[in-house]
C-alpha cells in the first residue's frame, strides 16, 4: 500500500444512504473500521460495524472546561468537532508491551513478540488530526531512531478524512495552519453535504488504496456543483473557528519569558491532573514499567503514556527538577509552542482545542500564550 | 506532508529477528566480570557481552542504559577505557532501587545493556589545546574515558589538568589511579574535599578554588566539566574569570531518562534532549537555560 499522492485522484459522490456500502467495501478488504461513536456522554473513537454506530444527529458544545453532547436536529453523521479521543491511542497505544524475556541458564532471552496487528481503517480523521499524525511521524520515525510499535501501526492504517464542517468554539486550527481542510496525506477524503433535500458525501481519493476503494464503490463522478458545495462547507468552517492564536514571534516570546511571573499564576490554577496531555493528539511522552511474574523467571517492560505534569516525570536522585506546578505548565506550553519547533521543525500544537475543553479548571492555551507574548519581562 | 507520509510506507524488514535486534529498546545481556567497591556507596561493574565477543565501541562521555532483570533500567555513563572495548566499565552510585540491586550483583550475573547513547566529550576538538578537566563527586566517572584517551594520545594535547572535588576523603573515586596520574610529569592533578578530619593533608574547599591555582592558557584550552549543576555553574564562572571563552567550555548534563533515544520526553532541557543532543554540551548551546530554575 502506498501513500504517495494519487496520480489521478478521483472525485465521486456517495449518497448518504449508501454509506453502508463504504463500510462493506472496507470490511471486505479486511479492515477493522475505527471511528466516532457516542459513548459515556461524549463522541469517542471505537470499532464501528456499520453507519448506525456513527454519531448521527449528534453535535457537541465545547468551551473552556466544558464538553456537552446535544442533538443537532439534523440527520448528518459528522456534525461535531473532536472529542477526548485521538488517533494517537491506536498508533501509539496508552499501554504497550515493549518486550518479554525469560531467564535461562546464563542470562535472559527474548520471548516471541506480539502477534500480527489488526488492519485498521481510521474513519473520520479531521485535518487537525492528520497534522497531529504527521507531527508524530516526525517525532517517532524521523528523529534519528524509529519506534517499531508506531511504525508498524502507522504503515497499516488506512486514513479516511472527513473534512471538518463543524468546528467548536475551542478550535483554532486555522491559526495553526492545520485545517480545517485536509489537502493531502490521506487515502480517502470525504466531505459531508446536507443541502436542503439532498444529503451526500463528496469522496476524493488520495492514494492508490483510496482509489481502489472509490473504484469499487462505483459511484457517479461528482458534479461541479457538488464539489463546490463541499468546498463551501469546509470554507465556512474556517470562518467559524472559536479561537485564534497569533503564532508570529511566539517562539521567541516564550523563550524570552521563561521567568515571567504569569507561569506561577497559571501554576496556582493548574491541578496537574494531566488531562491536557492525555487528550492531546501530539503529546508523546511515555514512561516504562518493569514487571515480573511471581516466580521472577519472566520479566516484561511496558511503556505507557506519561505526562510532564507529574512530579515523577523530572525526578532525579534527590527530587524533581520541576517541583512547582508553574514550572511544569511552562514546560508543557513552551514545549508545544516553542521548543517543539527547534526539535521537530513544527509546532507541537494543531489547534484542536482538546486541552481547553478537557481542562477541569478551564485553562486555555491560547489565552495563556497570548499573555506570555503580550509583554517580555526583563531578566 | 507527502514525503513525510510516503517515508512511512517503506517496507519493514521481512526477517522478524532483524526487526527485533534493530529495536533500540531491547537490552542485550552482558555478564558481570567484576564488581569492585570504590567508596561506601559507589562501585564499579566490569561487563562483557554474554552472547558474543564483539567489542563495545563508544566515545568518551557516552552512556548506556543498564537493566537489572525484573527490577528496572537506569542511565549510567561509561567510565572505562575506549581503547579496551572488550571490557565495558561503569561506575555506579547506589541511590535508587535499580542501582542498589546492581550493588548486589555477583560475578557471573547478567545485566541488560542498551547503548551507547549520546554525544560525548570533544576529545578531537581538544587536540593541540590545553585540557582542563573539572569533576565533582561521581562526575569523575564519565570524564575518565576522556582522560584515558587523552593520556593515550598524550602528544596530541597541550597541558592536561585534572581538578577533582569530593565530599570527604572517603568519597574520592579511583584513588589509586589519581595517585598514579599525580605522579606523572605531563599532567597536573589537584584534589580537594569539602570536609576532612586531621589525617587529610590535601586541599579542603570547593573545586572551583583550584582553578586560579592551575596553569593553562584559557584562550587555547578546552574545559570539560561534570558534577552537580551548582558545582558546574561556579566552575564555569571561575573559568570565565580566568579568561576562558564560553565556547571552549563543555559540560555534561543529567536529567531523568527512560528511553535514551528521544522518545520518552523525560530528559528535555529546553529544546534539547539530553539523551541524544547531549549529555555533553558546549556551554554556548545551553547557556540561556543554565541558570533557569526548574527548567
């Protein structure tokens, strides 16, 4: 399967009633479909059997420290912004066994690794999330070393974008230049159009694998009007971003303001709950756990998501380097919006707004960054 | 993004063992050949590969991740001679669960090793220059491979100075080697302790006090410093006072580490990953971070 840009992209129209056919084509090709569904009062990602599992008729309302599901009053499938889950959980799982070993006479030996991976189709990837995956590629594949766990999953994943037509008030992807329209890097991109009487998807292939799926669906080519309606729906989304973040001079300002008293002020509000790092689609920090069985003959190492908001994260014999909450918040925000650029050539933030909505005390990265940039404190 | 994404799609090696051995997170078994107590809480482990006799090449200043079966893994700098790559030497202070378990390992025991990682001391750039090595406490261990290298290629360097500070005379590492080095005519060795009883005839005080008493050409010298951050800060200050430019000063930094390959995020120091951008940094690379608390 190649993710090279489709040489002859095809754009077709799939009537909404035929969405189940897309599921069937994917399933017949051996894909397990992952996508949005309603669970526990939120739109989360999980395995989907059919379009019935999609959050049809639902939308969300997001604000600082607030996420609410509500009925949209429409029959659309994808009229919501991102929820607490991201694709990171499938590409870079929260807990993964790195290896298992057993003792033998003279030392230890590696046991057989985990079995083959499921072939996943990610249905409903937004542009911000596609950029988040691209950022993880930079961190985990193009950083001098390759993470085999991520690489294997990334290679298998079929990416089906659903263009965003319903940004939340917490969204600022337009500021981060990561959306709302996904331009490339996908196998298939869909735009949902509910146009008076008509309800359909404009499908565009972005890879050989995507084109094969489009061909198998055997849909009519999209008309100029349908394509224009789809373009318009995404364009309108760009104008409905709830938030903005001026990235001009941001890195320099954050570097200059490492001793700004405002860090301490945020630290007083921050609960160090780690929610922001857990919902973030690009936060990649992990820790390891070493465990043994009861006999001590078999040992395993597990890797699990970690957070720079914990005290243990920076522990060095004698204590934590970042013992104050303000220092930990400074580490997180400065990493996202400044040092990430030095490390990986891009911001570590895609403007998805998850950290804003899921912060229990409503700390807003765009607000805090703005304050940090408003004035440079003389050191 | 096209190129980024297409890069991912390169074929994985079909041989599964190739994948496994290529995984930098999997430790290789090494056998303990010798465990030598150095001080009350510090000891040296000499290791050799358990499954092959391939030499373990490394650069002075690099480190390994050492794993005790079922207990855990810690970063430890290599403290042996780079010209003797059959013997992998680490000097370790027993301060945590893993290092205390290591202190109990016997000859023949197996530990896991991943490495070597990181960027080491500028032993090549220092050629034809004076070399000033300043160590505090166990900071001498990661500097010892650089010393071995420099003394082995002694003619390539100008004056060589070792300034070493320990807490008490009982905490002095490698005492026999220090005596041997002190006896050389082509090297200046000064040792100081923070506090001592009456039977100590050496210098008492912090290591920075030794710098003005030492002769080197600050404009044509390279300084290599390793020790607690506070000690390094004052050493840099004293070297600056002696006239040494910042770009001639190198320090070895330490942070929490879980992976050593830039994935776990723990060792970040501003934009730097200590594990792969360091642990050794030219001071000018990090001077804007050095004085900042909790960075």
